[in-house]
């Protein structure tokens, strides 16, 4: 199963976050959360959202990204409760809601884990112009995903305002989120 | 008189044999030690288990102190069923992991396995790994042979600050 989508040409630089409204990215969607319940992005309106696509069998980038969010939450201090993290698994075959629940319980700030059918996930990926392609490795790892590693920062009105890249440190993530929260 | 001579000759022969055995042993040990010292391992750690995932990663710095190129051919550990080397390549915002059959360690140079870069992928965990634990990794090199390293387990929080 290969899932496609368009790759976005974006800049992940965060030296001077302008936080413009990136209206060609994002939008509301419905998927299934780690408790097996329907979740719509509207359910977290009023919160800033860090949204990331990954999968639990990813050994490096995905847990490190979630750990970076954890560190950023700490730096945010009292503002942390105004931010939710959403981890969308692109591996519905292995990442059932129960597994997502187990996996995300490791991270202290209670991320929301989402999954869906391949078709549902494809539609959401299209909204955010992300790419994920299943690739058989021919080795013990079975299959892996090539996937976009950008994290989308969504404002309290549900609009994408910034993209974080792999090189962004927790300090930068916390600073940009603070700017967004102050802007309302 | 004859008996005395025979005895002393026998003693000399014994002496030679023991000396030869000791010399061979000492040379063998020296070569063995030198081979092991060819590759230095530092800045090493393994990611703690995350519930629901049987995958983890190991990171380290490998320094080839010899004047000959070497190659990391394979690795294994009792804590996981399989160990593979992967390189993480980011291209236009898309990350892809590439399987590596082996990893070249050029003479006098170091190669780093780091988060978000080349890493040692640990597949199908056999036991839980908690921060503070150590796991023994066997690294097999073309020239240096087997290098065994006990690497500490770190939580994700300890890795990202």
C-alpha cells in the first residue's frame, strides 16, 4: 500500500517567526483517536495545536519529535495547558488505537493519537500537503515509511500558522508557540 | 655423571618450551589487545523502551585509531532480535530511512550515529529497557574484529533537553 500526496515546498526556518496564516494548508478533518472515538480538529478549538504525522515503529524521528514537544511544554510553563499535540499515525495496519494509547502514554503531556482507514488518512495528508509512502525494506524491519517530518502549528481558530522542521530545538518551539499564544 | 647431564638437558628443554609458550601467549595477547583498541567507542547510548513499540535506536561515536580503513559489518545484542544500520535522509521536508549493509570507518576518522542522522536500529525488543539500564552491543568490524560495548539506556527526556 503506498500512500501518496503532494510535497509542500515550505520553509522550516524559525529565526524570525512571522506567523502568517498559511491558508493553503490544513482544515478540519475527522479521524479515530486512541480511545477508539471519533475526533474532529474542531474538538480542540481554543487551543494551539502541534500536529505531526508519524508511526510508532519509527525508531528515531517520531519519538524524538514527541520528546522535543515534551521539552517545549516544560519551557512553556503555565501556558502549556493552552497547547495540544496531535500525533497522526500513517501506519493504520500496525498502529491500532490501543497501540497508540500505549505508545503515547509514555509522553507526559497527553498527546492525542489519531488513526483511520488508509483513505481517511490520505485525505488528511492531502489537507496538509504531506507525503507518506510505505516502503518494504526487505529486512527485519519489515516496512518503513518515508514521511514528511514537518510539525504544523495550528492556532486557536484552527489555522496553520507555522511549520517546525527537524532541526528546531525545544527552545525555538516554545518561543514560537509563546508568540502565537500572545497574538491570541 | 651421565645421569646429571641428562637431567640438566631435560631441564633446559623444559625451560625453552615454557619460554616459547609464554612468548607465543604474550604475542597473541598483544595482537588481541591492539586489535580491540583499533576502534574506540564513546558518546554511546540506547533509547529507552516506549510502550507498544518493539523498536529502539542506539547512538554512538566510533573512532578508527588505526592507519587502515575499517568497516562495521554487523551488530547484535541479547536485548533485540535484530540490529540494522540506517541512515536518515531528509529531502525537501520528507524523511526517508535507508538501510546500510555496512558502515565504512576510514583510517584515523570517526563516524557518528546520532539522532536524526545515521542510527543503529534495534528491532524486536526482547526485554524492557529502562533509563539507568545497560545493554551489551556486539559490534563486528572487518579489521578490529569484535568490539563489545555496554551502552547506557536513556529516556527520551534525557535525550532531548
